[in-house]
């Protein structure tokens, strides 16, 4: 019994010692674990803080970027608006410049109460290409701004099988007077006034008006020109080159002159063609709006 107890006490002590060791080790490892945990938490905490700091920096950078982007957009918009203003201003200036260099007489309606000054001479005045003339030695002249339109139109008419020739173009005031007195002699004063009134002749003094003939009848201006394919071609196409018929059949301004075509610019001629109107139908104020762009 005693031995047993002794023996037993040995085991008991051994077990106690082992348990104590185990507990100690456990506590040690727990303590180590806890220490690690604290360190990890601290590390995590500082990282979280860095992340927060970085996020703050990022968002402030984003704000800054957005602010700069807004400024840039605003500046671009202002720049564009400014550019447009400059453009508008420049086009107004160029329009005014053109207007100042364009003779307003070119789009003037003439009548028995309003006609061209005898001192008016178109500027510039250039010779017409000889191959366009009915009389090659005629030495005919025209306004320099009109010449390219006239040439293009006659080339197009020829290409379409409706060849035209020019019998007369620019006529100075003294030439007009000579022609008029010539008519007076031939037809008598009454007829001459109707045939060559100041109105129609003023248009020739402008240097922008042409009397056309056909190669078949190159010598004279006759109402039968109105029945030719050349006349039909002009009615359909002349507006594309800026020319209009001044005195159509049945007009109230002057006698019918199918051969007499006046340059008024492509814009105005196209409008008149589209609205089936004639130059003398429009109000002078309306016509004046087309002056600056007459040679465009
Ligand atoms: Zn004429």
C-alpha cells in the first residue's frame, strides 16, 4: 500500500510536472502569439493609415486634375468663341472691303428718272477675247470682273450646241449718244426714244451687259433671237454664270430685248431664276444686298 502510494505519488508528480510544463509552454506560445498579433495589428494599422493617406492624396489629385481639366475646357471654349468672333469680324471686314471696291452702279436699276452719269467708266475695263466676238475687229471691252463669267458661259453654251457671239458689250456715253442719234436719223425721233431709251443704254455703259447674236445671224439684233436654241439655253443656264435677261417679253420697263443680258452676279441671278422674277421686279434695297458678293 505504502509502496503503491509512493509509486503512485511519483506518477502524480510526474503528471503535474508535465502539465505545468505544458501549461507553461502553452502560455509561452500564447504570449508569443499575442505579441505577434499585436505587432501585426500595429502593422495593419499603419498600412491602413498609409492607404487612407494615399487615397486622400489620390482624391485630391483627382480633384486637382478635374479642376485643371475644367479650366482647360473653359479656356478652349473661350478660345473657340474668340476665334469665331475674329472669323465673323474678318468676314465682315472682307465684305466691307469688297463693297468699298465694288461700284454700286453695277446693281443699279435704271429708269427714265434714274440713269448713269456720263462720266461713269467701268473699272477695270478689259478687252473681250476675239473668238467670242461677232466682228473680230470690233475691239469690244467689258468689266474685268465679268469677263471670266462671260467666257465660262459662252464655252458652256458652245459645248451644249448653242454657240453664241457678242455683238456689243461696253459702250461709252459718247458712243451711246452717237448710236442713239444714228437711230434717230434712221427711224425718226419717236421710234428712237422707244428703241434706245436711256434705260437700256445705261446698262451697256456699265460694262456688264452683253448683246448676243448667233453665228447664223451675226450682224444684227433681232427679236427672232428669242426663238433660237441659244436663247432657250440662256433662259435655262445664264443664271449659273450670273447673267439675267433685263427686258423680257411683256415687261413694263422697256421693249422686249431677248439678246440683251446683264451680269448681276450668280447669287442674285440664281434667286431671280428660282423665283421666276426679273431684275426690274425687285426693290433696289433688296438688290443692294447682293452687291458685295457680285463677283463671287
Ligand atoms: Zn443691249
